[in-house]
């Protein structure tokens, strides 16, 4: 009968330790999640700026209806590299 209380104490101690450590693990993961989300939102803002640059160039060429070859070439040439980098980042 003496072993029974010892087991309860051991189980209680293990439960206490587990309960004490869980919040520490969660707060660390929560902070990492916040940091990840903050980095993602910062990157998304940069992506939005790049997308706007690409879309503006395409809109300009479409307004011209691809009539003036030199204009189309001058407008889209710089954007090709930007678009390639953008796709690579995604």
C-alpha cells in the first residue's frame, strides 16, 4: 500500500512539470509566429510595390494598344528583370 501514494506523487509531479512547461513552449511559438507574420507582412508590402510597378508598365502598353514598338520595348524591357526576380522570390 505504501507504493500507491508514491505513484500518485510521481504522477502529480510529472503533470505539474508538464503543465508548467506548456505555457513556456506556447509563448515561444507564439512570438515566433508573430515575428513570422510581421516579416511576411513587410515582404507582402514590398511585393505589392513590385506588382504595382509591373502592372503600371503593362497598363501603359495596353493603353497604347501595342501600336508603337519602340514604346512597348522601352516600357517592358526593364520590367522583365523585375518580374523575373519577383517570381523567383515567390
